[in-house]
C-alpha cells in the first residue's frame, strides 16, 4: 500500500508558513483528499513524477496542462541551459523576445503583434485592458476560467477582496448558449469591451457556436478574445482558433507556450495591439530569457515533430478506452468522458445514492494508489507513451467497476480511507 506520511508531515510544516501550503489552489489539499494523497512532488521526468514519499506516478495533470512536451524535455532543457550561460534578465530587451514573437505570429492565425507576460492571468488582464482602451467600453462577458485577477475572479464564488464596482463590470455566461450571451449584451447595450471565452473546455462547441459568438460580439461593438491559455499549442499548432477555423480579435496563451516555463502572451490584431504602446502592460520579468528560450525550443519542436497528432492519438486512446470500460460495466449513470482528446475529462455524476464528490474522492484514492496522478482530466503530453496510456486504462478497468460495486452495495463511505472532498470552486 502506498503511504503519504512524508507528504502529510511536510504539509503541516508548509502550512505553518504558507497559507494552504501551496502557491496554486489546484495543487492544494482542497483538491487532494487528505490521507490518500501526496502533497509534494520532488522530481519529474517525461510523463512520470515522484512524490516526497518516493511514490512514482504517471502524471496526467502535466503541471495543470502547462507541460505539453514532457518534463525535462531534452530540447527545452538544452535551450534553457544554453541561455543560462549568457544570462536570465538584462537591462534592455534580449533579441529572443522578437524571435519568439515571430514564431507565434507565424503559427497563430490572429497574431499580428505579441506581448509577453508570465502567467495566463497577466495575458487575460492585458487583453481586457487593451480591449477597454480600444472600444472605450468597460463591461466584459466571460465564459470559462480566466485567472486570479480582480476583473475576472470577481464574477465567481471566489470573489472575496474584489471591490463591488469591479465585480459589477464582469458578466459570466454559460458555454454553448447564444441566447444567454445575447441577453447579457443587450442588457447593457453598447457597454461591452470584450467577450472573453475559452473556445472549448469540457464540452465541444455546437456547430456554428463560435462563429455566432464572434458576430454577436462584433454587432455589440465589442472585441472577441479567445482565452487559449490551455487550448493554445495543444489543440493545434495555432490553437483552438486554427482547430475550429474561427479567428478572434485577440487571444491569450500561457501554459503550453514554453513546456511549463513561466511565460504567457497576449496577441492579436495589429490595430488593437498597437495600443499596447499606450496601455500600461509592463513588468520587470516580462522579457525573462530562460522562459523565452524554452518557448522558442517548444514552438520549434511543435513545428518540426508530430507533437500535436501524437497528443491527439494518445488522448483519443484514453477517451475511447475509458468510454468502453464505462459502457462494458454499465456505469454510464456515474461516469462520462468529454473534452478534446488532448485535454479530456472524466465527468462524475451524483449517482446511486452517493454525491459526485464522494465518488470522485474514492476514484482519486484508488487511482493514486495505482500510480495515476489526475484530478479528473487527462492532460496529455508528448512524453506519454502507449504503455502509460495502457497503464491508465488498466487502472480504470480495476477502479471503475469496483466503484460501481460499492455504489450498488451502498458501502462507498466504508471504502473511503479519508473524508470526501467538498465542492469549493467550479468554473467549468
Ligand atoms: C483558460 C485559462 N485562462 C487563464 C488561466 C490563468 O492562468 P495562470 O494560472 O497562469 O495565471 C488559466 C489557468 O488555469 C486557464 O486555464
């Protein structure tokens, strides 16, 4: 039996000096049931990682989908090591900024000008500010998750600390629901600067949906911003905008841009982005060269090797394999699979007298025990091998029917060796 005693002890130590013991909500104990989960990872290579207790996992979190090529990818590590010899940050821009911007403009349909940030949140906040400056409007409609900053998080349940005046400017709309978007835009006609949307997350767009969002947005004098923090350099080389054939005015990128190195980008139409010369979007580490070297190596590899087709093929095997396990075991009322093959979701429903969170907790307890690290999605990276996928499906072939059995027997709570997770914050 895997044990997590070192992780648990270190969590207690970390929590004495760090709220929640983590810098990232999705990596904290709020997402990993205490007693059956690791809390710290000390090393990762390819698609595998090792926790503080020495347990090995096949990692389907891929650092919140930021690692697209695999941990310690040799080309990226080489580029970063080389860059390190000449420096990390300088008193004037380094030429690599323009090189990476050129690569992005080459790959991404809407990209004519590029600015870099560090986190996805920098990029979405920058996009919203420039959209406000361009249109002269203040309101924003959002669909999906767009980061920690006031302009967005004020529209969610995690809005503590965000001024009411800011909260009131952001309107959340459900995905695939044009009427809802229209109603929001009409309710404050002429006041919207932007519609910011994840082009796809859990559900696929209905035919014509993204095209209609674009026309509706433009009819109301607003700009369309695709938040491609996850879909970028994952769904296709040019992101979801290439994959779905819908070009937004602006787009934001983050996670997959540099295989896990901290750099993000806001990109888009020249006439809008040109305003960035006046709109203040500026920070000390914006041109940090190690991450840009990582981005250059990542984008170059994306162009030279069949990265995306491989991610799609591996991801499709996960989707198909999981679906057939669910079907074969009569579990369609409990589990379903959705999303793009490179970023698919195992959805869990309230079923057979248990809540989705109780079922998810048991699923995590059992998959972690079998060396699978996931919080409910499969964030595929280029280092996931066919045998990694086979191992995931073998774990599911053991765990899913076992969950069905305890649900039927009404013994789920007895099967849990921890308290169930509680619903805290859902944005997708
Ligand atoms: C679609 C999307 N937008 C924005 C963000 C914010 O990015 P970051 O956490 O790097 O600030 C995320 C992060 O999960 C995201 O998934």
